C-alpha cells in the first residue's frame, strides 16, 4: 500500500538525502575556494575557510617605527623614547610576545623587557609599545615576535594581483582572453556542423544513413588520447601547426560525435506532421531546418553548448598538444594555474583566486542555461 496514489515511497527520502549530499559535496569546495580567494596569506595559513568569520590566533612578526625617521624620538626626563602601535589596523590583541623568534612566548602583554645597552621595550595587548634608551636610538625598528588574536580580514588585493598586475607569472588576464578565444569558436563550430548533420540523419532519406548513424555512435567510445598524436602530425603536415585554428579543429572533431548523437535524437522526436505540412506548402529542406527545426531544437542545442563550453574551458590536454608553444603567448587558464602551482606553491591566496577566476565563467554559463540542460538530455529518450 506504500505505492498507492497520493503516498510517497520510502525510497523517496533516500533519493532526497542522496541529492542533498551530492549538492553539499559540490558546493562546499566551491564556497571554500571563493572565501579563500578574499583572505590574506596569514589568515589562510592559520585557520580554515570555515573559520574566516571568527577571530584567529596566529604567530606574527611585527616591527616598531625606525628610530632614524624624523620626529619619531622624543626626549622625556633624559630618556630617548619612541611610542606607537605595532599593528597597522586596530582590533588585534597580543597574548604573549618575545624579542627573539626562538622565544616567542617569553613575555606577556604589558611586561617591560631589557634589550641591553640601556634599552627597554614595553608591549601592551592592543599593540601599543614604548621603546626607550639612555642614548639616542638608531638603526632599524625593533622586531617583536608575538602570538596575537586577529579579527577577520578580507581583501581584494588577490584579485588585483591576479587580474591587473601585468605580471607574467601571476596575471591571469591574458590567459583569460586566450581561453575565451579558444572556447567560443570551439563551441559554436561543432554546434553549427552537428545541427546540419543531425537534421540530415533524422529527416532526410539517402543511402548509407543507418551506417553513418552507427559510425557516430561508435565514435562516442573512442578515447581522444588515441587521436592526439596522429591529428597533430596531420596538422603539421598540412601547415596548420600549433595555433588557434588547430585547437578549434581538434575540439570540433572531438565534440562532433556527441553533438550529432544528441541533436539527432532530439530532432527525430519532433512531430512529423509539422515537417510534412511544411513540405506540402513548398518549403525546402533548408527552410524547414532554419525556420522550424532550429527553433524547436533550442533545448538540445543549449544542453550541448553547456557541455562543450565546460569541456573546452577546462581543457588542458588538447591545449597543450595543439596550442601552447614555448613562447607562452597562447597559454590558457588551466595551464596558467599549473604554472602557478610551480612558482607560487606556497601562495594559497593567489592559487585560490586564480582557480575561482577560472571557474567563475563556467558557473555563470551553467546557471544561465541549466533549465535547458535536462530537457535537452532527456529529449528522444522516451516516446
């Protein structure tokens, strides 16, 4: 009686929980990457992204004002004195501190420490300090090693560095436009070709049509790695070489089998009466295709566009083989992130920012066109 009309199966809750877990597994890393991209190096190294809204305790190295700066020292009762605050911004609180990195917890806030040569320094919990000496102070500012509880800190400097620095190692701007140059044509070209081929295989009668359909299905299971080297040799032999044209053709070839299969299954499920009536009215195949089939096939076209865009945007292998050369002028975002892992392996804030910049555009494309995704994928699967 559990499955009668109006009641829910016990498996429904299992499905709901499974979907919620899948959403969480996808969402948590993305949110973590976004939050980390706005944090500083010290914040990332001292706490996880889920603690970004709370104060964190971390070891910091601070320095007093340089004694040689004009107007810094004052003579008070025969003692040269420098006062100030160790922190650039208010809000941090020092628990313990030391004058040496080997004894960072030697003193508590408020203690006065003898530095030798008649010099003393007192550090308060809020970072205020008083540095005194019997003789005029000189040289660089006194270093203070402390354990401090710092407030949450977010910054846009990471994005400024990644997008607008102009650095060949950190900047993603050039790689971003290179990736767009690869992705947009590599998405449009196979859609155009596959739409014509799918219409022909769905609604036009010609010898060998069944064989071509079987060939398209067979090409779906061919690993692209098998074709990389032969295809690159072909490009070199006919003069294409490495460049945008080569990578466009490669992505088109690798994407066509899925595009034709998907679009053909959708088009063959369209009402036959509409097409037959159009032919009776004197419409040509091209007119039927452009004025009837294409508008009705938009969900399938959009679903494949999402797949092709995401695949080409996130691709590294095909770009390495057919596009990127020794000059690095045609590098794409995936390759730029790989290089950042080598040159900026410890700069997690730069890596997180670069990674989120890389996934921002695919996320926008997916959410903008997701309503067509399921409709396009399920079209033709049932009658």
